[in-house]
């Protein structure tokens, strides 16, 4: 289960430049395109004439044209016109609250009357010239909560990502977990260690020595419905670690927007916002390629894990202290989902 009364990243603007984009979000089949005056729009991917997917059509003068019989839909879900036909009585299809912001397209799959655009997360690095961002998208066949678990406990890096960001000191460092309102935070600090390959490369790219001891940090922040931002980095040992001046460290934010497609599949928007050498486009591409390979390793593990859970639904899973972040995130989600269900039931009965 997933909350629907929330803002999710649905896509990036480049995904529907040439033609409409069909995508399922939280069980809702939608089509994304640019409507009147180039504004982003999202409606049901369903033509009211014969049920054809509107995503197989095209856009003309801000109207979405069905590729089957030419019916034209407005961004409000109303049928605008159809060649040689009277369409004033056609039923509306659903349109969705949508917003283009911070380089992403956000959609609200739940009750449109509850959609508040002020609740879209503020990404302070997105339009900041002191930061650079590079990322990508993976489709993964797993429950979105499994990815949240994965990101809130980075112990797996030692094993899944042993050749890039993993190291034994991750296992040895204690993990701290706390809940601050609707944010779950897990933190791990590793002092006076040698950096793993990915971070050695980052130090070198930032013109810092990569063969000396460093202080490393991982601070994971989960916020509903399924966003995880991870402060990561290394600083030359003895300069303050996380709080070290920029001249002594390489710091980034790992960006994770996890959007449910179904109960066992997700759209995973991953990336890294980098706070060093922001103008180096070659470095941005290099880090994006490396990060993409790292997340591809997670993909196989999560899909196989999901299949195991489907094959053995009677098995109970163990919980360790390293799982505290994922456990707290699930508790928060359970409360939100329960409240949303109660609200829907009250609306249905008129109470």
C-alpha cells in the first residue's frame, strides 16, 4: 500500500518532448504532455471514445489527440472536439494536479482538492550555481518500501557495492536513528579511515589528496511519501568531518525519489547533487555513470528479494538494530495510509 494524497516525481520534462508519455503512478495510468501555452498536463491514459491509450497519440495546439480516431482532449479532462462528431456529451476523464519544479514533474494521484503545491519539497541545490546535478531513472520490480529500507540502512554497501563505495568500516561504525516530526534520520560517521574507490576519485577530482586518512559521513533523511536524501562525503581527517570547510572535503547529496508504479514495482529517480566543481560537466557525467552502475547493483538485489518474498509469503523477516531507519519509515507510512483510508471511508459514508 502507498499514500495517494502526496506529491510524487512522475517524470522529467525531457521524457515527453517529442510525444506524450504514458506512465502508471500509484496504480493510476496517466499520460503526461504539454498543454496550452506549454504548461505540463496529466490526464487519464484512456480515451472516452473507445478506451484507447491517449499516450499513443500526439499534441496539437495544446490538445491531446487520440491516435486511434482523432478525438481531442483538453488538459481539464474534457473532450474538446472530434472530426465530424458532436462530443459535447462525452464524459470527462480524470485530470491530475501537476507541477513542473526543480527539474522534475510532480503529480498528485489522490484527491485533487487536497493537493497543496506548497507541500512540494524544496530542493535547495536544484537552481543553485554552487551545485551540480546528474541523475537517471530505473524501473525496478519491487515494493517501494524495500527501496526505502535499502536506502535507510547503508550497511549493504560493504557487500553489494564492494568495489565502489563499500568498506568494512561501514559495518563497524554505529548507526544512530531518530524521528523528527515526519522525517526519519539515520546517521553514520567513520573517522580516520581510508576512502573507498568512489570517494578517492571524488577527492582527486576536487584537487585534494586521495591517499590520506579521511572522515566519512552518511546521513539519510526519509520524508513521506517516499523521498530519501542522503548527505554523503569525505573530508581530510582532522578538519571537522561533515562540518569541514569546503577546501578540505568532497560532499554531495544522493537524491532518491521512489515512485510506486504498482504494489510490486517502482520508478526510481536517482541522482547526485554535488557541492564541488559544479561547472565541470565532464565530472558530472562521470559521476552519473558511476552512480548508475552502483544503483544497477541494487536493482538486481531488490528484484530478487521481492521475488523471494512473493514466493514465501509465510516467512517472517528478522529485524536488527541496523534496520531501525526503515522500520521507523514504515511506521510513519502506515500511520499516513491508515489516516487516508479512514478519511476516504468517512467521505464515502457521508460522515
